[in-house]
């Protein structure tokens, strides 16, 4: 469980994390990437040990969240650069 703590430590003093991490050094980005990977691998292993389908659980949670927090025209802004 120490992996989550290590990830938390990296983010603890960063505040809001901007998309693409524009103010982060390449070393900091690499460190974050490593810790995120450690947490992901830990979660995949834990789900396997527990006999849970992590992919299905994530999809189920996405559906639950969509019902709980529906996107409406008042809370959606399209910042997409796609045409």
C-alpha cells in the first residue's frame, strides 16, 4: 500500500495539476509516471488476488457516475480542439 503514499507525496505540494504538466520538469514527469505505474500494477494485482474484474468494475462505475452526475448543457463546456 506504500505505492499510493508515494504517489500522494509527489502530488501533495503541486496543487491543481494542469493538463500536460507544463510546469513540471522532465525528471518530475518521469517520477510521476513511475509511481502511477506502480499504483496501477498494485491495483491490477490486488483485483486479481481478490478475484475481481477490474476492467468491468471500472465500466460499471463509469455508468453509475453518468447516472449520478449527468452532463447537462449548464455544466458542460466543450474545450475540444477537434473539428
